[in-house]
């Protein structure tokens, strides 16, 4: 699961080594008597969840893994689900109100083809070591995607060709480019 920038994170001091748990949902209530749960999602769309991966609920300060047995969307931010091991009204009562977490690692490298150019909005753009400006949007021109950059002199459109991108620093949100001379004067 990618892209949980504003979620509550449980640090590795509270998790098993290597886990980076992020809250993705809240168990709101039961749905019937067969252990179905109504889940409310935070900062993600329910359809973005990898249903084959475990989710975690904390009991006594420890993350306990559960897997989805069933999952049905209900609107844009809710779903009805069944989790392994939760099958009775008593089980449901024990987890109602609890948060659901997922293991999420921030990707090492941004893939423009996979994540889309809108992931770069707000990033700083450098030409070598010189700052050009901040990405404000993208223009999806077939075979020639471009970003719009706000500079001190106004807006500038820069092509996002692989040969021009020299570094993508996701941690600091910096796009370092190696632009041909004269491109910034156009």
C-alpha cells in the first residue's frame, strides 16, 4: 500500500522488528451475527488494500495479525469485512472501536510510470545544484509528459524524459534534473 502521508504511525519500538504499521481503518460496528465488521477507512480508498496481506489489531500492546476472509465495498470510505478468527458477536464486541493497521514501507524509489506524475506536486526541482522552483502540476502530453514548475520568473513547463532526470529523492521531495542549456530560457 502506497501513499499514507497523513496517517497515524506506530513506530518500530512498538512493533516487531522490520514492521512499520500505519492505521488504515477503524472497526465501527458489527454487521449481522456472523462476525462481519463495518470498517471505516482513513486516508486511503478501501479498494487500494491488498487483501492477501495481513492487517493488525493491537491487543495488550502487541500487534495481532488477521487476514480478510471476505471484503465488500460500501461507498467510498467503508467496507463490510470478515477477518480470520472473528466469527461470533462476542469476538466482534471485543474489536469494535479498535484501529486496524497495515504494514507499510515507504518505497525506496518513486516510479513515475507506476505512481503517476501527480506524486511530484509540491516537490522542489533542481537543475544540478541550482534550484529552479516547485512542481505545481503536470501536463500529460502523449509520449512527452511534462511538469509545470513555479519559478521566481513565473510558470515553466519542463519535459520529464528519463535522460533529464538525474535523481529522485523521495525523502526530501527533490527532483534533480540535468537540463540542456537554454531550456530554462524558453
